[in-house]
C-alpha cells in the first residue's frame, strides 16, 4: 500500500526540512477517485494542482503511523511534510521520572524492540509464548526502565502476533494494510526532544498526558507532579501557551491545568471516553455521563470524542449526533480522532465508523465523513494517521490556513 518513492524520501529527509515543504503523495487522489460523482468530488478534484500549505485543521496522530513507527522522529517528520500543523506526543514517564513519547505506559513490548534486547529482563512481564488456547503475551512499561535504557531502544510498528511461540514471531505482527517497509530503527524521543523537533518543523503541539499503568504516587511522583512537569517542559522551551493543546482522558488533569496553569488551561482538551460507560448512546442525550454546561462552567473549552460519537446515519445520510448538538449548545469546541486508522472501509469501517457502518462501504468514506465533520459538525481539527488526506481537504475546502 502506497510504497512509493515519496515515502522513501520522507524517511530519508534531513531533520532541517520544514513543514512548509508539503508532500501529499498519491493517497488523497486515490480516495477521491473512489467517490461517487457529485459536488464534493468535483470540488476536491478541482484542487489537485493547488500549492498545499500546512494547516492547523490537520493534526498528526502520533506522527504518521500508517507507514512509520509512531512517536518516532521519522513519523513526525513525515506528518509535518504532509502538512500537519499540529503534532502529538503522548506523554509517559520512565523509572527515573523522565517524560517520553509513548502511546501508553505499558506498550514498549508492541512499539519497540525491547523484547529482543537485554532490557527484556526488566519488563513487568516477559514474553510468554502462545500455547493451546492461551495467547502469547508480554508487558513492558516505560516505568520499568530508565531514560538511558529507553534511549537504547528502536521504535517499530505498534503490533504483536498473539499466536507467536518466539519473540521474533511476536514482534512480527503488523497488519496487512500497514507496512514494515520503514519500520526498522525508528528514533524514539523524549517529550522535551519532541518539543524541539516540532518547533524546528514549524508545527504546534498537542501533548497527551497518559494514564499511568503504575499506582500513583510512583516513588513520590504524584499525578499533579506529572501534569505539572509536562507543562513545565513547554515553559522551559519558551513555547507560548497559545501554541499548546494539552490533552487528557482524566478530567482531573484538565481541571488541574485550568486552575494551576490557566493560560495552558484555556486550550486544555478533555478526551471523552464516554463510550466506556454501559448504555451510552451518542444519539441519546439521556445516556450522556457528562453535563456539557457544567464542564464549560468549570473552564473546559475543548472536548474530544472519537469520530463516531459526533455523527449518526439517518435516511442514508451522515448527520450530526445528539452529542454534537448538545456539546455545541454548551459552547464547547470539538476536536476528534482518528481518521485513516481503520484500514480499508469496504466492510463498514470497524470501531471508528460504528454509528455510520450502514453507509460505509468504500474508502471514499474517509472524505465523505471528513466533509460532514468539518462542515456540519464544525470540528476545530482532526487527528489522522496519514495527515496528507486532511491537509488536502483543508487546503481545498477551508479558506484560512493560518
């Protein structure tokens, strides 16, 4: 999939390359070709010769992990080259309490080569092979190792083979619609290094404070210490609060920033996991666990649910959900996730498309859904695993790329 010289060029681009050098590659055009004839397709086709610019509507989700190992220098460099004007570092901490970019505190066994190194012996749970009905397993946390240990690791595509009987088989689990072509020797980053890289690339910042997999406080390190340390690293780097959208699924983290770092708190993003609540239905306001007006009164300005919570399928059309309507009535700004994470869409799109599965039958739905989210739902921005698609849409359909 998309194994072109464009991708190789991205992988080899010098660090000094800037985000202004937008390179879309063929994927947006492939998706447009899949669309049914109509005004949206015609408009998108008309923009094919435009000079594209980075756009704040386009947010790199862990970089560009459709093709490059997430949270690596290479992945984020690629996302910036595709026009993502905002880049993400999910923030976890090492045993010596240093902040690093990982999607979860306990994902080193699927996102790095740790199991193939001597550091495997430090993991919370080493590799256990599949046997009978028991799946292969391992658990390696960033808090299991020091920063020096972490720096010795290489990033890989986030995947594991649950049927594996050897470590090599376990690490070789990448799904068929992704690729391992550029997945060797991914350069990991600390949070501070991500700040320096994103600044050099001309991008802004959306760090996510992850929920620790260890009991807090961790050796005296409290949740408040953790939340504060993340903000302190932006202040130390001279990054203005207006360039940072700090995120957390933990509402208490967001409220901490609002109270203790009010300039950063203005753009703090509450990641809404209401889908974990039994009985939740984004088209039935009586099932919503959060009072949107109350959140707004507490100082929350941004809320970020997954895409499917913002839309519904009615009479064969995609329309805003009750969740969208209620959140906007309360004055909340919406950000959503994650486009281009589902792979081929001919069978309904899976988890990220669950409320519109009945109208999802081709990859064209990436642009169709994006259009509804942008124009009818009115989102501020969207995370994507392949930011070129969103960048193309934003340049073509939105007037302001500032």
